[in-house]
C-alpha cells in the first residue's frame, strides 16, 4: 500500500517505523532536511523536503496515486489544508491530526464537510485512556472492546497477592469468567497455557466483561475503592480534555501549572477545579500543596523526565495511584523496574488507531479490524474482527481449528451478547471476535489459522 506521511515529529516517526515494517511503501514529507535525513537513514522509506500544504510538494510526492495520506505536522491548520489538497489530488483516504480543544466539538462536521476520512486527536485519546485507568484503582492499563462491553486490564502480581503460584487452569475456576490472555515476565512476553504458573512480579492482562472483572477484582482481593481526588501537574491539552471527564466523575481536582497565562485560562474555563500557578517539579512546593492527600497524581508536563520524577516522588509520599505521560518510552527501559504504575503515551495511542485503519483497508473479504491495541510493553496485539459470511473460520468448533501458536480467542460478541469461549464454541457470521496474539500484521480473522 502506498502511504504518504506529512510531518516527521514524534507521531510521524512512529508511523513511519510501524507502517514500513508492515510492508507498506512510505514517503515522508518533512520541512526540516536534517530530521528527514535522520528518519530515512533509520527506515526503509523515501522522503521529500517540503511543506505538505504546498500543492507543488504534493504533486512531486505523487500524492494523487497514494492509497492513504496522513498529515501529522505540529500545526492543525496545516494538517487540515494538506488533507484537503491530497483528497482533491486523488488520494483515496486522508487522515489529519487535529489537537486544538476548540475544534474538538466539530470533528464530525469538519470531517464530513471537508471530505477528510479520519481526524485524530492524540491528547483527547490520552485523556480518555487516563479516565479509563482511574475507574480501576489497581489496574496499570485498561483497553476496551465491543463498545466498552469487554475490557483488558493490566495488573501486577504482588508478593502478597492470592494470584502468586496460581496455575492458569485454576484461575477461571477460582475467579470467574475472566481470562489471563498475556503475561509480561521481566522482559519476556508470552500467551500462557493451562500449565503456566503465575509468579511474583508478573504483569498479567485479564480480559472480561465489566461485571465479571469487577467480581474477579473482589475475589482476587484488589481494592475497589473509588479514587475521589486528583492532583494534575501540567496544564496542557491533555489536562484540558481530562478535566471535563474527571468532573463528570465528581472528583476533587487540583491543577499545578507554571505558566501564568495558561493557569489563568484554566482557572476561568474550569471553575470547579483549583488551579495553582507553580513549579510542579519542586518537591517542597508539592509538599506545601499536600500531595499526599490526593488519591491519584497525574503527571502531564511536556518533559518526560519531569513526569517520571514527579510520579516517583508522589509514590514516595503515599499516593494510591500515579499516571505518567511518557513519549520516549526508551527512558523506562533505561530506568528499569522503578515501581511506576500507569504509563500513557499519546503518540502510541494514535499510531495504533492509524495502523488499525491501514490494516482494515488491506482486507478484501469484509473481515475488518475494528479495534487494535498494543499491550504488554507493545509486544502483544489485541484485535477485534468482524466476521464475514463466507469466512473459513465459521461454523467449526474452536478446538477443531488449526490455529497459530501464541494466539487465543479471548471473547466473542454475538448480537450484543458476550460469549466467553470454550473449545466447543463456534464462530458465526457477523460475530465480533477479540483475538490476543504475539503475532504481528493480522489483517483478517482467517489469519488466525496456521
């Protein structure tokens, strides 16, 4: 598939790497020649120095023949104009990153009126991700499928946990209709078998309906107490989206922002939140603001290192939960196991959404990838497929299918009814099937077959 990407920033670089590894032909348009050269040297792609909102640049990049045009430059207006020009030139699909909260309420209107296939907002998606994590007190991450009916939550097996030394085959009997679909053990990720035994320090990924997960939470002994207050450090775009979401959850909110104009603007826009102008990296200042009294501390400054240090200090002061925005996830590998909890990476959220869209265009049998998430340190994919009428996987029992290794069918959704599958269950046309696998590039439901 021919894809033109405009913008070589954080999101653009991730998209270049991921989409080129999946066998697509990528051309990158980037204003900065040095940035373009660096990315070309690291990836098997071609490039063009230029402004993506320029008609001449797009003609030179052969945008009229491309399958997908993706605009992810830092400026919303440049992305919108670039996508409009690309569509007029003949690009089959166009995607634009639009981040300004002022545009958030008009995304559908702009998409339909301007003919842009998809408009994406990393900060809004990050805020949604944070809100989901807050609902599960001890979950490190939460992904949702089937319109929120099915979730995959990540928890750590502590030394005191009932789960330590439990066999997977005993897990369902003890903890209800939920499934451990992946385990991250140190740096190794795998899909467990019935004989797998959980160990202290494992990060396990449990899938189930909201009701079943809540019931299992109680049986495992995890805390179900609601988080009632949040201290947010950093007043950027993620915070602006997040404040509305947390206000609906009736949380007590305080924001610390070091820029006077932003602090004043937030105070005026969100009267229900306490906004303090100050340096959120100053530990003495955080003590004065009584950081230890807040149930969760959310670090959302524009500097990864600052966010990491703020969260570590919050844990040291007794915060029940920390949520940390980190774009350069390599920092986490350098730091090692330092006890951080939920990590949010906006560029990764958006990259996953675009990769899902690209894969859905590859299929010719109607087997759409409806959702795609990367879990377990980005080493496992959880995908939701819609099953077409004449697929080879329909009307045969799961136990009789010759499926690939390191892959499992986690859930089936049929006519809005959730089915926790056993070997005797069958997949039927129209089902939504949730697959968890360490394999990459699954494009349709038949790819589960060996």
